[in-house]
C-alpha cells in the first residue's frame, strides 16, 4: 500500500471536496432520470467530466448493434431515441500502473406515490446524516464517489498513472444494455469497480434475473349475463401458484455458489393489470414476474422451464385451453456472476478498505444483480461491486448515509492510487 503520509494527504483532499461532492449528488438527484428521461442527467455528468479534464465520449445506445450479443436483453417501455452513455477517459503522461474502469448508473426506478415520501422524491433532503431522494442511494452517490475519488488525487497533486475510464451508464434497472454498450464501444481495462451501494462490503456473487410477462385474453361479456364462473383476472392466480411452486423447487435445489444463502432465488409478482369496466367481465389480465436464477444456470434453459410451467398451469383451465396465454420476455434476460477468488484487484480494494476502516473488508452475496456481470462474463475482467450504506432502494424515502459515502470515496481514492499507481498531476 502507498505511503501513510500520501494516504492521509489523499483522505484530507476527499474531506476538502466533500461538500462539493454532496452538492453534485443533490444536483443529480434533482433530475428525474427515469427510463427514457436520462439524457439531462447524463449531460450534467458529461459537463462535470469536462470540467475535471477528462476526454468525454457521449453516445446514443443502438439496439440494432447490441441485439445479437449474448448479454443483450430485450428493450422495455421506450426507445433509445434519447438514451445516452457517457464515458470520461483519463490518460496518464506515462503508463506505470494497471488500467481501471469506475462504473455507475444514473437511471432510477419510478418514485411511486409521492405522498408516501417524507420529502418529495426528486428534491434532495438532508436529515440526520442521510441524503434522501430517488437515486440518492441507488446509485447516484456512487457516481459522485467515482468522480470525486479521482478528483481528490488531483487536489493532492497526483493523478492515476494508468488509463482510467469513468463510465456513467443507463439501463441498469431494466436490461443492463448501457453497460453492454460500453463493451461494444471498445472500452476495456485491467480491473472494474462498480460503486453500487453494498454497505461497504464486497459483493462476491450475484444471481441472474429474468423478467417475464404473462397476458391472458378472452372475449368479454356483460357481467349480468355471465353464465360461467370463469374470470380472466382470477385465472391468473393458479398460474401464479404454479410459479410459486417452481420458486420453491429452485430454492430447494441450490447451486453451489448460493448454497449458504437463505431463499436465494426470488420470484416476485411486480405488476398486474386487468379489466376495463366495473360491469363488464374482464377481457384481459397481464402480470409481470421478476425471477432470480443461479449464476451456474443457463438463461435459455430457465426460460424454457418457466414457460412450460405457465403453459401447463393454463392448460388445466378449459377456457384457457381455448385462449392460451401470451408469454413475453422483455427486460432482463441476464445471467448471474461469481467474482473469481484471490484476484489482485480485490486485494487492492481490501488494502484500501483496511487503510480507511482499520478493519478487514467483508463480503456478501447479492440476491439482486448489477452490471458487473458484463465485464466478468464477456471481457474476463474481474468486476468488483463495493459502495456506500444506503436504505430503501426502490422504495419510499430512499437515502444514502453521507458519512458512509465519504468513507467509500476515501477507499476508492486509495484503491485507484494502489491499482493505477500515481504520477504528478500535470
Ligand atoms: Zn443500482
């Protein structure tokens, strides 16, 4: 690990910049970068990267270019008309160390009913050491940590002695196609770190995720004339029950990577929509399921088993024999990922963590997925996931603990120094 005097200079620089970092985080949270509306947020990141001296590459995601890649997931909801990635490149004067990608995503999930929030979701609010707002936790704080860790090195008169790429991506919450687009654009490095909020622990394995939508369609009649007990909304329930059975079977049959985790693969019914009018029998009901799979499992095999389960359950119903369900795959078709053991990049992070925290780096396994799979599976680059302590991700009153963000930024700055090496700031 680098000299203790230099370490403390770097950490002091993180402290000196921290108010500015939090202001930048607030500015990011103020932009509701929901799916299809991320462009202004990416413009702000690009502007900050320019100001910090990076060479900035901003480009539009191209579905046609990505769709034959095994990591591609079918696009949800909106087009990529205003969907941009941003990458800032730092080049050293003389390369001495190992190159690095620091990655974060700026897309956020919908806020839900605003009245359920203590303060409005897109107005950042600081209370009791936490910064509240949609995206404050997952994961705009991580984007600021990436930028300000490197900026702190410069404030301390140093800079990374290897190429360093600041990646601000989108689509993390529905497909991962933003991270995929960086790979197809040609970005690659010796190590990757994604600052997803993971309570200052290293994530060593993550499940894969599949999104499936089931739609039932029948011919409607007047509710007063119905002569059977069939109802398309109620007809969803046995199909959901069959999926719950499949979930129980998969959890009883754990793959080695998640053998020590309780309830690792979760089937969650996330949306349901059906019916047209209170006095008409419903003609349509659609529901969405988010399904976890083990990293060892193949996505296509899982899709086959899921679809067979849906079709067998539907076939039990005489009406659905006539009107079989439509099964749609859109959004995640994503394999899981297991971080290889004993890598140099993990050792560098562990040393940096220990220098800041005076305690060893601990780890956990994730029952949700992150973008790290792309770098690991398709570039064979170990991809670390490590970030601040947050609460209520994807819920009301989402927040990041600011002192945790400060510590993570310090760890990151020391990690960059260790991994990339240092040279004098020009
Ligand atoms: Zn996230």
